[in-house]
């Protein structure tokens, strides 16, 4: 079984690329929304797949792990697979610790670089560069799939970056304590389709008078609403308007 969190499709793609035929693949966002958080793992493998946020873990992933009841068979192979734009730093630490509190030990950690989607700071790579990045990612995911099938143990993370513990220590608190929605706004080009409300993992968006309104002070800052808006009407801060959009279909 694989649990994944994905706003722009990268981690969803990684989960499907590394899954066995007919393996159960569960969206963490949907599990949280439906409060479906009790699982019995029978296939001998458990994967947690997620994007790295501020060199840490999306809040939804932590909420899911902390609330989930996961029943495993003995000798279940447990692994973490992180997607990142540059490096993961020490992000896997938090998932490991949360699982250990439930008596679940992680056997292996993997990572793969994909298109960076944090448009408040970076511009999205052009189409040619996206194809180059994701083609390389697919080749790496094939290797990761083989390692998972062989149940390779240990830290297989090829993208920790420099000084991973230090980077996470100083960077992740900015995410944990500043996930404010006040920087989101919507432009007049919005058509009121409601997609943003539907996909928001934090359930922080409501359509009021035909426009999205952020009704919670904090969210995951996954930017799924921004990237998937069909009119590119949702913005976050000053730079997102000219930084491009991305969704891995």
C-alpha cells in the first residue's frame, strides 16, 4: 500500500511509477477529508510518498500519520519516497519519528528530483526543461522501484544536499509557523468553477458569491489551487503572477 500527498502531481506520479500492479494507492488528502484513516496492510509493503516543503514535511502528511491507525504484518517493508526541486535536507526525520511512535520502523528512504513548483520564490521551468527534469526523474523512479521490489534497506536518499540537519533545523520552522493564507488573492478572471475549493487538502477555501474565499488562517501552502486554476486567477504574494504554472497530468 502507498500513501501519497500531492498538490501539483509530482508525488502522485512518483507513487504510481513505483507501485505494483493492483497495489492500493491512497491519497492522503482524500483520506483526511473522508476521515478514512484506518488501514490494514496485507501486501508486505508500506510506502509514504510526499513532496518536501521548506526542507520538511507538508502538514497534511503529519496530520495523516498522527491520526492514522495502520495495522501491519510482521516484516512489512516500510519506505519513504520524497520528491523535491533541489534537495530534501533532513525532511524524512519527521515522518520516521511519527511512525516510530506508532511502533513502525522505516526500512529505507528514497528521493527523486522533479520540477520545483514553489512559485512565490521560483519561476517554473519552461516546457523543454520540465520534460528533461521529469524524464530523468522517471529513470530514477525505475531504479527506486527495483530497489523497493528487492526490499533494499538503509538510507538511499541521493538528494540530501549540504548540511541537511542544519538546513532543516533553520528552514522548516518558517513553514510550520507561517502557513498563512492571507497572501492568497483572486483576480477578476476567476470564473467561479469551484475547482480550488474541491481540491484544497486543508478545506480552507469556500466559494462565496462566485469567488474563492480563504476561510482559515492557515493551510498547507501546497499551492494546488494556484497551479490548477484554469484561468490562473489565483495568486500568492507578489511574484506568482509571472512565475508560471505546473501540473503533472
